[in-house]
C-alpha cells in the first residue's frame, strides 16, 4: 500500500492534475486535493481561473472539516458537472465519522441472478458486516440505503411545472432479493417517497401479510389528494428473489401486475373512489427524497411516519437488482400469462436495465464501487457512495448516493465554504428534463457560500433530508436556471443577504423544518412559478425582498408569492415581512398564503397551536390590484398584524377555509378574534332522515326527588343518556358512569368519560347498511355502532369499518365537530355493478379523508357504544358534548348543514 503524503493546509487543484478546459474530468484531482488536507484542521483548496470550466463526471464528497474552496471570480472559475450531479457534496461521510462504508454494499448480481455473468452488474445491498468497527462499537451490521433526491425518481418524468402531475400512464419494474432467504411475514419496506406526514409522494412500495395473504402493496396519492392502494398477491414468499411490474393507466383505471414475469390479478379493494371514472395523475412530490431500502421522509431512513411504523426497525437485508420507471404502458395485457413487451418479446431480467422508449428513470446497475485511495497511513480504501441512474437514451444521467442509516449528530461536518466561483450543474441537459443538485448539503455546521453563482440543475443549493444544519450562510450569491427551486433547505438555520434568484422553476426558495433569516433579496420571474417562497414548518424573517414579475399572465405566480404551512409538529411559528414589495400575480394568487388545513384538518394540538405573521410596510406599492387578496388564511390558527398603508384593492385578508369565518390579520391594531360560522336558521338534526339517536350533554336531566326532572349537579354521575330524537334510543351507563361538567364549550355542558365506562344503546338498530355519525368531542372517546359485528368504529386514532380504515384528524386540546359517513353509492354508468362502499370523514366541517372498499359490506347498528374503554392497549377517553346517529347515507349538503349547526352551537372557531 502506498503511504499517503503528510497533510497540508493549502492545496492547488492544478498540482493534482485539474485542467480547466471543459474536457478533462477533474473529479480525481479535486478528490486528491481534498484528501491531501489535514483531516482535522482542513485547509484551503485553491482553484485558479481557466479558459474553460473544470469538468466533473462524478461528485467529490467533502467529508472532512474546515475545507474552503476559493476561486478567482465567478466568471473565470467555473465547476461544471457533465452529468446532473453536484460537483461537490458537503456534510456527508463516506460511511460514519468513525467507520468507513463497506464496498460490500455493491453486490455482484451473479450471486442472486445466476444467469448474469459475474463482474458485469452490481446491485445495492442495505446490510453488510462492519468492516472496521471502532473501539467499543457494537453495530450488528453496516446499514445503508440509497437516496435519490432531485432525480427523475423523486421529481417525476417531466421536471419543472408538471412533474408527476403530468403523468397519465405509469409502469414500475423492479427486482429485489431478501438475503435472509424466504420473505418475512412482517411488514418490510422496499422503496418510495413519503412526506413528513407519511403520505406517499407520490408512491411507496412495501410487503406485508393481510387481506390477500402475502402481498406487495403499492401505495400512491393522486392529484385529487386521495390515498390509494393496489395489492399484488405473492404466491410463494419462499422465493427470495422478487421480480415485479405494476402498470397503470391513470385515465382508464386499467391495472396489470406481474410477479416473476408471470401475470397475476391485482387486488383493487383499496384503490379508492373515482378510480377509472375520471382522468387523474399522480401527486406532485415537493420535498421527499426517493429511497431504496426504507420508506421515510429522511434521506437516511431514520423516520417512517405514517405509512409504516417502526422506522429503521423495518430495515431488512435487501439487495436491489433492478429499478425502472416509465411514463408509458410497457407490456401487452391479454390471456397469455407470460410477461411480454408490446412488441411481443418475452421479458427477461436484462430488460429492466435498459432505457427503452417511454422510460424516464432507470438504475443500470453497471458500476462497481469507485474506491478512493486511503487518506491515512493504515486506513482502508473508501467507496465514494455514488450509484448511477439514467433517464432517456440521450437525456440526463446522474448519481444517487448510499447514505448510512446510522448517522448521528457526531457525523456533522463543520466549517466548509465556497468563495468566488460558479457551479454549473448538468449544463448539457439544461431545459425541461433537467435534474440534479448544484451544491448538495447533508449535515453541516457553519457552512458558507460567498460570491458564488449556481446555474442549472433541478435545485441550486440542495439539501439531503438528514439532521439539523446551522448556520448555512449565503452572501452575494446568484442562483438561476433551475427547474424545481433555486434553494432547497431542510432542517437548516439559513441566513442570506444580497442574493439574486432568477428563472428558478416552481419556487425560488423551498424550505422544510428550517429557520430562515434573509435580507436584500432580488427575485425575477420564472416560467413556471407556483409560489416564490414555499415553507413547511418554518420560521422566517424576510427583509427588503423585491420580486419583479413583468412577464405575461402565463408566467406569473399561480398561487402566491409566499406560502407557509404550520405543518404537523413544530410549536409556535413566526413569520416577519418588512419592506417587501412584489408585482404582478395570477388571478387566483395572493401575496402571502398561510396554511394550516393541509395537516390534521387544520386542528390545533398541544404542539401545533398557533402561527404568527407580522407584515410591515410590505405588498402595498406594486402588488397586482387584480389579485385575490394580500393575505389568505385557511383557519384561526394563523394570526398576525399588518402595519402600513393598505391599497384600496385587493382586500387585505380573506379566509379560504370551508366552512371558514376567521381571518385574523389585524390592520394597524389588535388581532381580530377567532370566529365561528353564522347560525343556521333552524336546528336541522331533528328532521334528518334515518335519525336514530340525538344526544346533548346540555339537555341531560335527572329524576327529581319531588318528581319531574332536574339539572345535574357539577361532577355528578349520569347513569342514563336520554335520546332527543323520536327514536327514543336512550343510553344506559355500563361500568363507570360518565361525569357531568357544566360550561365546557361555549357555556354548554359536556360528559367526561374516564377509565372504563360507556353508554350502551340497547334498542338502537339500523336497516339501510349505511351510517352517518356526528360527534362534538374533546379527546378520543370510543364509538362503536355494533360491538363484535360489522361496525363503524372510532377507535383511538382511526375510524374503521370492517377492513376499511382511515386516520382521524384529532386534538386532545381543542373541541372538534367530527362527522363520519359510511355509504353506498350506485355506479351511474353501470346499474348492475355493486354499489361503491365509501367512508368519508370531516372535522369542523372540513372534509379531510375518503376511503373506499366495495367488498366491505353493510354497516350494522346493534347495541352501539359511546364512551371509554381500557382494553389493555390503552385507555380511550375524553369529553362529549353532543352525538348524532343516523341510519343512512346523508348527502353532502345535509352533512354540511349539520356540521355548520354544531360548529356554531358550540362556538368552535373555523
């Protein structure tokens, strides 16, 4: 082994072979220059000016601290990647800080596909033995996943304004091996993208056992917001190698699936409403990485919210041997079981490593690990982590990245910087099919860009979704010609001043779970702008922003200049806008859109309780007078103030909630109060068709000693609950009777259920097979229309009916009007078809979930329960102010009317 030279503190890339001619690949020269620096103190990498760019065909992973890359100026010092890759990646180790990644993650596919010659194809393995454990280290295995951000796998077949939302046909092909032999019966995550709430973005694939036996589950979300699932039966889970194809026509609803190149009938019980009845496409992916080996919103798989519980507990020993995505139908569908192309050729394993017509994303599996020479005297060679992907035959190429699944705060890399240079990402492929990251950032501390220009790529400064990074500082930088966003920040404390953003795709700045402090930012227009700034769970301060849109209506912001969501769990969120001016806007656009209803139906929780927006001397000079409003809010969780003169038009603030009443932005003064909806003319509940139970804590009466009825005393147990409807289905307390409490919600009473007690309605029955329920509650009381039978249930965090399950929006701190409807909907195009069985859910009048399974059967009413129960899994309890039971499938209009009445009656702000 060659002994490395002693480390130095300053290196010149030309001394290591770099040539600025736009032809010679400078990857190894820059790699050697970085590795020559002191591994602790770092140093300076000098990049002289040149007649052309320094070309990169691979990314250099800068995994040592305090490295500064300094050019001469942004005109003559240019780093250009020939592929859609960042020339430099920061904040990512080639393994962990104390343990290198094993090259055994690149597995020769001859080992699992014997027909494939050895040494020609390499798959990606998630778990291998630790090659050099650190002292005291007890990791059972070196665990890693492949992350593919800013690639066609994450952004879809047409990057830019359309992405996944332009897809009307889709074919997925993949081969994966379970290296432990037969597939386990427990849930096993395979791959996909999910957002921070665990919703597919747009799809994720996993294996499990349930309805249909051992099945592959393809979960996806379409552009109408509905979560859908296709299940593919796997007859023989003992076969460790799984080859699968899923082919969808999103216009007609046709689905075809193959296992091990033989066609099998998919199970469409959970494909949800509207499938095959109206054209649709997949949901846009705005933030989520596409990962192999896990289903997680993080690039290292450390969290698996929503779709699969357990996070890395679901990480199995897998090898991915093929992965291909197409925007067309690839296979013939007829009575022949063997999988064949549309031209009639039988499909082989090798077919999925090729980019045939219609393919927009493919893993060619054609590169072994690229090993770098050791950086210490006795150290091992290090793989550079990169795995290739291809798109169309003449289109973009790039690399994904192996990321350790065991990253911790100790893997943060500090003190890196870039100064006085230009980064040009994937320039040969610039345009509508551009992908890639200009500068990629993982876990960094004190990272700085000063006088840096970043052009092209999908994202200019781009984050891997890993841990917290701070501060990330930008000064005197320019970003332009990106197709998704100029800057993507995940988990960062980002500070920027004197930055220019132009021609940046969907958003100039996109941030998730970050804190932003920005000043003196100039933004020009973009051909496909949705929102200039888009923030999810962020706090931000925006001073002296100028956004100059002078284009035609087609190029104006379609939604907003600034868009902000409270997200799910971040605590108080504050936004401040000072001296910001914007210009023309689309007809539906606003200057600032404040969102809370995209998560948890807009309900507050103890950690998600408010957002504050301060606007000072902003959006009042040049903002389009024909826009919808200056500020739009979708509920009472956002509030704030506007200081300064307000133009005559558009209006200052509007509510976009449905139903909505609160618009809590105060003009030069106090914040307006939260409001409820206007009172309906009459109580609509007694006249509902099929009403079989109407209960109100405010109307509870107990027998008086002298005869007649009396009001309950505070804290008194209520042994029976009288029915206010003509059905007279009174409830009798079982075990612990609930407690009467006055003045709980708008001066109205409630019943408190604690521990193990409920009401049972002995005589309540139904005949329609449908049910509509309304509850005014705080907490999680149990609802069960037919214990032990086909019942509509509210149990913990879910509503269920037979095999149909949907998460409920919930709050332990706020009063909420819930509505659940399980109905039968005939097919108007086919009178002989069985009716659709659909579960719809509302919270405070906002519809937030729909699930469908036509084989689900009728719901029953048979001695229903309302209350709390300790079943050994947990105690479900809470407060109830009112409950309504309907034997029937109420119309949308009837549900809305009852929701509005109950929201107003209990003075619940919306």
